[in-house]
C-alpha cells in the first residue's frame, strides 16, 4: 500500500521548480530525493511543453506515492497528440532525452491514457531505513 500526496500546479515552465520542491520536501529523509526530483522535473517539463497542460489555463498534477520499498512519482497532464515514448536522441538534437534519463533511473515507468489527459509515472527503489 502506498501513502500518497498530491499537488496541482499551473501549466507554466516556472512551476517546474515548485514541483521539484514539493517532491523534495516530501521525501526528505524518506527516499531517493535526487532521483525523484530529477524525474518530476522531466515529467513536469514534458507536461508543460508537449501537452495541453502548457496552454493558457492549463495545469498538471504531481502525485507522490511512498511505500515500504518504493517511491512512485506520477504527473497527470491534460493530454496531447502524441504518447510518451523513448526518443533515439543524438548529440545534435535539442531535447528528447528526458524519458531516456527516467528509464535509466527508474525501476519501472509507464503511462496511462485517461479520458481527459494522461498519467506518466516512474517508480524508484526506496532504500531501507
């Protein structure tokens, strides 16, 4: 069973640091803070850049789940035309590396299409206290 916290943020680029702070404050002394904040930063940035969350009046939701052995970071956005996928980024491309980074850090990650958006999540192993 996971204990969950959530917070809604306006779909603006300047809100991404606030999402990182939200996650960091929840996980202080409880989980992998650096990896979790990096993951929420990538997911929130993707929500603002690539979905309807980034349009005027848009929003994204950050959900943090804390279990005995894992931390789940989830960002719910307002959907878009494309689904999250790993890009074959080259050194000449700008962007396209966020999900590759998440794939490398996370135990598991994925997405769920919702009626009015989507949820992208990543799970991290939580070290024993």
